[in-house]
C-alpha cells in the first residue's frame, strides 16, 4: 500500500474514532437508584411486558399507582377532585434513574398522546426533580397526564427527598395547561417550548407580582407567534405566578433548564446530523472497498 493510502487510512481512522468515542461521562452512567412505577390497572402480563420494555429485572423497586393514589398525592386524602387526566384507568408506568450531577433531565415517552417529553421535563423541573433519566410508557395509548404523579413518587423514593405539596400541585397544573395549549394551537412541541421560555424569563427576571408574570407570558407568546385569548393568558399567568412563588433555588433551576434547552437543541439537530453521518459512513465504506480492491 502506498504512503498516500496509508496517510488517508490513518486520517479516516482518526475521524471515525472521534465520531464514536465517548465524550466524558456517559449519559447512561447510573450514579443513583432506579425506581419503577406501575399502573395499578395493568394486567399481570402487561406488568411483565412493561418491565421487559424498561429493561429492568424483577428485583427492581416498584410502586403501584392507582387513580386514587394520584388523587391523594396531588390533593390530599379529603379531596374529591379527580386527577387532571382524561384517563379513568391507571396504565401509565415510568422508570426513573438518578444520574450524576449536571446531567439534567432526559425523558423518553411512548404511547403517550397529549404530553410531550419536554412537557414532562418542564413539570419535573418545577417539582424540583433534577439529574434523572425518565422513561414513560403504557400498553395502550393514554393522555399521559397521570404519569407525572408516578414519576414524582418514584423520584421521592429513589432520592429519599420530599416534594412539597405546592410543587406537586403547580407541576401538575403547569403540565395540564401546557397540554391544553398544545391541543388548542395544534402544536404540542411549540406549547412546550413556550412554557420553557416563560420559565426561563421568570428565572432570570424573578417578577415580584402577577402583573409582571402576565407581561412575560404575553411577550413570550408574541415572540413565538402564539395567539392567546384573555382566558388563556389568565390561566397561564395564574400557574406561572404560583411557580414564581415556589421556594426554588433559582441558580440550580437555571442550570437544569439550560441543560434541558441544550438537549432540545441537540434533538432538533439530530435529523440533519443523521443525514451527514449516513453520507459519511457510506463514503467510508466505499473508500475501504477501493483500498482493498486495488491490493
């Protein structure tokens, strides 16, 4: 083989290694506990199938979550309110794994119709959850709104931390309002992005009253070309004002939110990047074939 071919071979090897070598700590590295929540209305076969889907063994710590559990967790034992969900049965299940500090929240959801992964991540940040990998699933399509409660319960169990009642309620209401907005404008991702930006502005400006929160909501909606009527504006302002009044470490929250936005930007670029790598590896295959065919 000529020196020129050897040089090209070495260069391609370096590029290939750089493309696939791990960069720092793996996103899949587990530094904490894993807890699974299972919908109380699952059949035994469905439970087993979901545990296999989550790639956990039968010894993993599990929590059964019923509609009654959701009601009690969100509103207290004496409340007769139903959870903010279109589901009458508890099928949603979730796996949460605590990760190293700085990893942020990563969410993957399947068979969920009204709640996006970003909506889950947003609401979990409001609840004080951080640095965790979350997987949400169901054996049949569900709205997904009830799954948030199970995730919060699992986080408390895995981290041995308590989420305040105020945070539970605000996180649940926030996700419900975001889901409603997504249904109204016909774009769930845009609704989730809207809420992320509103929270980002609140974290930066730390408004002192509801009117200042309302101004943020209106401005962000204008920036994203989202038309809110008076009722929409009032509903979102109410929940975001409650959010602004929570006992939040704004520095830590800002770090987690920035990590979420970075992950979203990476996801947005994935399709374009995949096209590049498809072409790159096709070219690489042709290159190696030409080398060996000439020897």
